């Protein structure tokens, strides 16, 4: 099949309490790279940072003075609560209803410590079908979290093959359905 056209980027970053330390730093590095890639490829890029219920921060990322200010604000900010995935995904789906964000690539970066309701999955599936939303995920965390994630994917019938080849593509049991990268920081920093 021909390569897909590159649409705008929606970067959904988990900054909940469970991401504190090295996972959060790695997730923020992914945001920096996404902003660089979007600029180089002349793609719009929106950041959606989330934590627990009611904790949602959005910024359009561009290499402009306002965009850089938003990026710096995000780098210095985090949420300390739980993880509510429904609100940021609903925000992303609402964005793809506008012409500017159709055919978007949604990148979800998280430690995977969240639940996802069937209603949220249905919302994403509808956005995929009607608006061309493509969803990718980056799972960050330590070996213990990775082992839990692998166990969950086995119980849902998803094939991982990632036990011996961590960079191999794997299927996620929840929202992103495909994990394109795995990173395991060797240590986490102490509380802020």
C-alpha cells in the first residue's frame, strides 16, 4: 500500500503521579522530539498533558515565541494525582472533528497504569474510521511495569513477542493498540 500522508500531531502525555521521575523525564523528551519533528515536517502539533480527573493541560507546540513559552511551561509542570485517560482522549477526538486536525497522528506516552472503558475505545475507533485518526503509543517504565503490561496483553489475547526483543512492535490491550517503542529508565529520581 502507498505510504500514508502525514497529518498533524496530537501528543498525549501522562504526567500523573506514577510517572514521577525518570519516566516523566523520558516522556517529556518525547514531547521535545515530537515538536522538533512537527516543525521539520511542517505539521501542526498539539500537546495534551494529563493526570487525574480534571487535570488536563493543552498547548499548541510551534517553534515560535508563544509555542516555546508553552513548551517551557509544560517541561516545568506535572500532575501528582491518579490517571484519567478518558478526558485527554475525548479532547483529542474532539480536535480531529475540526478540519485542521483531521488525519492526525495521536501519540500516547504513558507508563500504562490506567484503565480504559469500552466507551473510550469506541470513541477512538469512531475517530479512526471517520476522521483518519492514527494512534501510536510509547510505553515508559521499569521492568516491573513492563512485566505487568506483558501479562495483561497475554490475558487479552494480544501478541507481544516483546519479552526478548523490547524494541519489537507489540499490541497494547487498551487504547493505543500498538506500542512503537519501549523505554526502561534504569533509575528514577527522588520526589521533587
